C-alpha cells in the first residue's frame, strides 16, 4: 500500500466512519416493506428505520403513571420489632436472669415490664451498654426503649431509597421497558410504566412487601375463634394469628408475634415444580442465614415450621430432622404466575415499609404519537434551517459542519441505545437544543480559523490553531451546561430528567463530533484533495503554503 492510499484509509476520518458503520449495525433495524403501506410519511420513517434498544417514555407511547407513598412509620415499627427480638439475645448473652414479664411495641417504643425495680434496673444497664443508638428510660418496673432521632431519620430516608431500588428491580425483572421510578417529596415515589395499559398485575407486584418470616406454629384451627378460646378471647401481645393461603376451607395459625428467622439472608430464589408438576419456589440462604436456619430446625424437630410472607401462611411443613445447607422450598396452592411473582419479590428483597397507592392516571398512545410527529417535525425544521444558513454563509465549511451535526445526532441515539434510556418528549426537546449547541461549536471554531487566516497563517496551521484555540471556550461552556444537566437529573421530576439525559448526552456528542470528528474531515480533505479554499470570508493570499 503506497503512502497516498495509507493516508486515505488510515486517516482519522476513516476510523470515525468505520466506527459509525459498526455502531449503526447494532443501533438501527430496517424494514423496507413499510414503504408500501398507506400511512403518513413520519410514521413510515419511524417504521422503516427503527431503533429497538431505545424505549419510548410514557408521554410518547402511553402507559400508567402511579404515585405511591411509603408508610415510613411501619418501617420504624418493624425496626423496633427487630430490636425487641435482639434485646432477648442481649439478655441471654449478658446472663440476665429475669426477663420482662410483658413486652410490646407501641407508639414508636418498646415497652417492657419487669417483676421488680431491681430487674428493671439491671435490664436498663445492659441495654444502655450494648446499644448506643437506643434511648432508654426506666420508671419503676417499666423500661421504655426508643430510637434516637438521628437513627429514626436514617430509617426514614433509607426506607424510601430502598423502596425505589426494590421497585426498580421488581419491575425490571417483570419486563417493563422504559421504566421510571423516582422519589417525589419526603415519602412519595413516582412510578411510570410506559406502554402498560392493564397495570393491575404490576400494581400487585409493587404493593407486595415480601416480608418473609419463619415461625414455629403453636396451634392451628379452622377459625380464629377456636384459637382465641384458648386465651379467653384476649390474645397475648407476643402472639398473633395468621390466615393460611389454602383454597376453599381456610386454616388459621397461632404463631409468635416476633419472627424466629427472617428472609433478609436470601441469596437467590427461583420458581420450580415439584414431583407432581405443581409450582413452588426454591430459595437459598447465605452462610449466616443457613446457620440460624439449621439451629431453628434442630431445636424444633417434630414441630410445624410456618413460612409466612406478608402475614399469610404459605406452608407449614413438619420438621422431621435438622435442615442444613441453606436450601428451602415454599409450597402451596400456587399458579405459575403467582410463583413467578414470588420469585421476583424474594430476589429483589423485602420492603422495609408497605406502600400505599395515592394516585393513578393513564396516558393514551394517540397523544404520544402526536407528540412524536411534532417532535420529529421540529427536528427536521431545525436541521433544514441550519443547513440553509451553514451552506449559505460558510459554503463548503458549512457542509462539513452539517456532516458533524448529523454525526452528533447519530452519537446521541447511539448513547441512548447503549444505556437503554427511555426517550421522552422533553428528551426530544433536549435533542433539538443539542442541534443549536453543536452548530454553535462549529461557528466558534470557524471564527477562530478566520482570525488565524487574517493574520497570514497557512490554511493547515489556521485549522490546527483554530480548533486548539476554540477548544478551551467550547469545553468551558459545555462543562458548565453539563453540570446544570446533572443538577436537573438529580433533583428534577421524571420529565425534567428525560430532558437532562439527552442534554448531557448531547454535550458529550457535541465535543466528539464538533471538535474531533469535524477536525478529522478537514485533515482528510487537506491530505487527500487539492481543496484549499474553505470559504471563511477572508481574502486569501495569492500564494498559500501547505
């Protein structure tokens, strides 16, 4: 290969073109049969050239908009219930002989009553030394334990953050495309489900707390009254009755109000089928959970072990022998859909606090189609006006700037496809804004080149110095705008975040295309053609050195 061919095929411009061809292969999907259909041109364009990996937001394809609130007080109560059980372990480790005669969680506090003041004083000292994040008050035989304000605030923020993460994992696992889950206010979460018109199944998936607990079954009966008769109708505070999941004749189970083991140690869950072909869910515990599960089954051989999820008894098999290895099965009267849903929620984790639906609205697909057409029309109008201005004012250089602009839009779509962002109507507005910002970068570069030419520089030196000189200004303005986009993405609503995403992606694409790709075009032309006049409106010297 001679030097001329090497300059041609190994130039930076050809590297960009090859990279674009490879990216376009993975980005676009073509269907030429659509050209024969009798539909509007914009719809033909969208169907002929599609981008499978770019999902449309709720405002473009319709769907459901849900607002749920996190019941934070329940998260605090659940934490106190967990601490209540932990206090028993602390008493055992410290050798406390007299346990509380009565213990219950009420009004954000653990209230314990002891036989006498000495027993209460001993418990007070043990708790104070062992748990610095708890506030302990003793009054006579009563000891009251509450969370410190800073710990309670941490639980509040953590409950909302955890709800967002878990809902995102659940709905993503359920196949929702273009999903948006974002905090709104102190305790609300906004969930947008693009393309979902029948959302009852998704709402059920959202509302499941999936709080898995293992409890030893103390008694079971066909009615609650049968169990309550044993306690003269007054159930102790440390006991509770949960219904079974059986179809037909219901069963009710007497269990402890405090779990013997929770599902927080679940590593993986999967749906499976038993030997009779009935759906079940198999899950595996981590090393800590496996050890606690082995101890629980060892101490209770011969007793029923209740598997309780969201205060419903799914199954209560008898413990025939200690269960080691950390594996367990949940059986019951499942359908395949129910078992699959349980697999999803167990894998995504249990919510610290229940969710309450506060608002629901539906967006029609016809509105989305109209928005897409208007958005595309605005893009075409903007590109057309820029094309006219660039070629009219800068001639050949303006044509190069438009090539860089089209490459800019290509990179934006490529980035959105790679990261699987959902394109929204504000996102299209961000793309239109990107068009203006991209051409602005080219104008800055061209004006700098014109200054260099006016001072008598050669065209090659003017191009190199023009791009280098304008780079500082371009980076300064774009970095500032990028930081603004980060703030909008962090604190904005879902619609604002869609705008922020395309804005930030557009800025990155502008720097790549408006600086590096555009410069590669000039270098390619200078190295492989005799063109030297790029119409920068400067009276060129009669003799130009290259």
